[in-house]
C-alpha cells in the first residue's frame, strides 16, 4: 500500500464489526451531540473508548492523554476534525491516523512530541490545517513528513525545538498559504542555506517572518530567517573562513612537495641518462682511436713494401740478349744496339 492510499477492505470490514459492538454510546463526563464529542478538560489519561463511530468532530484537548491508539482512532472513519492540544502525547506512531483518511483539521500543539515519522501523516491527503506548535522537544522533521499532505493550507510550527528544515519538506505543499515559524532556535549556518534560499525563491513568506529569527551564528543573531539567504550565500559559498584558508594552505604545500619530488626524480633520471650516454660515447671514441692507431701502424709497412717494389722494378739491370742467327743480319750494327741500350737505361 502506498503512502497516499487509504485503508484496505479488511480494515473497513473490521471497523464495521467493531461498530456493531460499540453502538452509539458516549464516554463518561463527555458531551455528545450531532456527531460531535467534546471531552475538553476532563482529566483524561487515556483515549476514551466509547466514542460513537459516526463522530465527525472530536475534542480531546486539555487532558493528560499520552498516546493515540491507532486501533480505536481508526474506527472513526467519518472523522474530519480532531483537537488534541494541551495533552502529554510524546509520540505519534506510524499509521496512527490510518483509518481517519477524511481528516481535515488536526491539532497536536502543546504536547511533548519528540519525533514525527515520515509515515505519521501518510494517509491524510485531505488534511487542510495542521498545528504542531509548542512542542519544545521536537528537534527535527523528516523531509517526507508532509509528502502526502498535498491539500495542506495552514501549518503551524511555532515554539518547537526545530533548528533547521529541509527545503524538500515543502516541495509537496503546492497550496500552502499560512506558515508559522517563530519561536524556534534557528541555526542559520550553511546547512540552513537551502531552506533560506527556498523561502526567497518560492516567495513563501511566513506569517510571522519578523519574529522567526536566527539564534546562531553571532553575525546573524536576530536576523529574520527570510532575509539571511544572501548573507549565508556569501558566508558559505564565496567567503572563506580560517579553516578554509588552512585547508588551502595544506593543498598548496602538498602541491609544492609533490612538484619538488617530481623535479628531483626528473633530475636524477636526466643525470643517469647523461652519464650512460657519455660513457657510451667514450667507449665509441676509444674504439675508434684504437682502430686509427692500428691503421697507422700498418700503413708505413705497406708504404715501404710498395716503394721497395717500385725501386726494384725501376733499377734492375738490363741485359742484352742477342737475337737468333737468322735475325742477326737484319739488325743494325752493334753501335746502334749500344745506343739503344743507353737510351733505354737513360729513360
């Protein structure tokens, strides 16, 4: 069953059976008339059990009732008006009002409420007026507390222990007209910023906006909560306090340290690379020098061997070989041979 749905057929059948048993009696010391039961200031310590099932208006104010039993209250399926102010009610249980889904008016002011769960008003989609003022022990409201009270027009939250509110709690109240927020110890810190901006943007001015003031921080003490949106925006978004400066200082130091370490590592790597490269170059130079030296040692030997060969080939003595006898007659005289030999040697 969804939060907005009414009671199921089993619950209605149970209510009908209980109605046959209960009849139309009136609680002791209470006044019953025309679907209205008035039990105001009767020193009641418990919820009265003999309430007629056709009751539409029920007054239980100014008693000492500590709880509202869902089992018995749910039998009043026609109830539209419930006044429980000035009692000792400490908590309202989940689905306390599950059977009174026609309820239009609910007053829980001046009690000892400490908490209200998201399901407390889950079936009260017809609720128009809700008063939970003067509950000093009520310190917070869940953002879904009013999720299904879409018909709510009047909401009184005066004089509770509320210190902040989630703006999402009002997103499901499209027809809300009257809102009271005074008498609460509003802490207008950064967690209050969203709600303060919501009051400005939505133009939802509380009926007692001048009396709904901040108690913290010191700079905003006494400021109406409808006017702290811009100061809070400056303090929480654009303004930096001492903690923020310290945090930025830590970040800067961390960046500086990281940069120093990175630069050192880069330098070490560069030095190692240069040393390795220099050593490799020196080895190459040594090897080249060795080759040059070896080549120089072998070059004179080759030169000497070549020169000796040239000298031998040029200075070897010429011998005269006489031609055969048949050709001797054809040769010139010996004087001519001697001249030729001399010319050859001279050449």
